[in-house]
C-alpha cells in the first residue's frame, strides 16, 4: 500500500522519471506460450499473480475479456502465513491479484502473456518502478500442476528467445493462501483516478494493454 508521502517530493520525481522512461518504449507483444490449455467450456478458473502494486495489476486484468472478477490482496509462500517474525527471503507476502476467468474465452497462458507483456516488468527483482521491497516481487502462484508447467515452460521459452534484455526474475511457487485487502483498497484506480501514482505508474500499463492486446481489451472494466 502506498502512502500519501509517496506522491510528493522526491517520490513524485521518481514516478515522473519512471513514467517518461516507459513512454519512450514502444510496446511490443511477446510470443504466446507454446504450452497452454486449449479454450474449452467448464468451471471458472483462478490465476494468482504478483507483479508490483496491486492497484495497477487489478486495473489491467479488470479490462480483459473473459475475466469475471479480479480481487486485490496478499499471497505468500508456504512459510509466510504464520511466521511474520521471519527475516530474509520469503518474509513478506506479495501484493497480488486473484483473477477468476472463463476458460472458454481466455486461457491461463494468455493471461500470463498479458502479465509479462503489459502488467509489469518481470526482470525487476523485489521492486516495480518506484516501489521497492519483497512484497513487490514478480511471482506466479500456481493452483495445480498444469498451471505450474505452463508458467515454467513460458518463462523458459521467453528466456530462450531473449525476450527481455535482462534475466526474468519471476518466481513460480505453489498457492497456499490469499488474503483479500479491505474494500477501500479494491478498485483503487477507479476511486482515485487522478492520484499521481495511478496516472504516472499505472497509466502506461493501460496504454500498452490497448496497443498490444486490442482483441482482448475490455473498455468497461469488470469491477468488484
């Protein structure tokens, strides 16, 4: 969760610099996963992804066709839930979103393609833009073996193709729990559209989403 002080002074300058740097980049689609589930009717499925502040992650995935609901919260590794005193790697749950989607309209692999292409920078370790800390890490939390296989295969595919200048830092770990944040933090970008953080940090993500995935972009978001 960002504080008011993060909107001003040095932090505001960092946000502006980060936004300007991204504005100079031309969004480009990454190749789709070679391994993926085929589209098929069935029960709704859930993807749990962490990639920096959940404000922006929620905004991106609420604008995707086939997504039924996006909930912001915190997800941890197996040891995170009841051991807040831990120090070192794995001590902090990650800001994340749980995405409920229709497998007949969009696949798990397509969600990962969007995640890597537009939702965040997977090469940043324990940070995203102006947000620094392990809670902002890039992390895929898989719900079953197939999600694990698709995620690991896609990361290997992108690495082999040198899709990014730097190595991918995204972790792939089992989903153990998800803690939903209060309603005041849900759909935060809609409640505070003029907040500098929302405009400067999350705005470019939406521009990239519309340019890279026009066929999947949903103008009217699916909100809580």
